[in-house]
C-alpha cells in the first residue's frame, strides 16, 4: 500500500507520542520505508487536536487519523474521533 502512495508522489508519515529513541527502534523493527515523527510530549498532537485521553493506563495518545496535504493546503482529514478504531482513517480510505 505504501508503494501506491509513493507512485502518486506522496510522502507518508506516522506520528506517535513517544520519545525519538522508542520511535526509531519501532521503525527499525518493522523495516520498510515509512517515515516516522516522534512527538515526545504530545505538543504537535495537541496543536493539531489529534489526541485522545486513554485514562490512567495509557494517558494522552495520538488517535488514528490521516491528513492529505497538497502544496501546503489541507485537502482531506479522516479522523477516528476517539479511541475506537474504525475504517475511517485507513490507508484504503485515504
């Protein structure tokens, strides 16, 4: 699926609230060409309104969403809007 986005000239990033060392280790364990953004304390996620508070066990985390940006303009936002996963923000629906 990633190659389909690349064939269309798209860059794809995964955003996670975690420190850069954990995100790097996770990326290396998966392999592949996906680019990752470590949002160490959640500032970017909060700025974008893309987080969800999962309570005492997990705390504030990035919820699943996708954003299509063309030439600096947001064209599409697919947001799960909570902690439950749906098909709304999957790669197939972006």
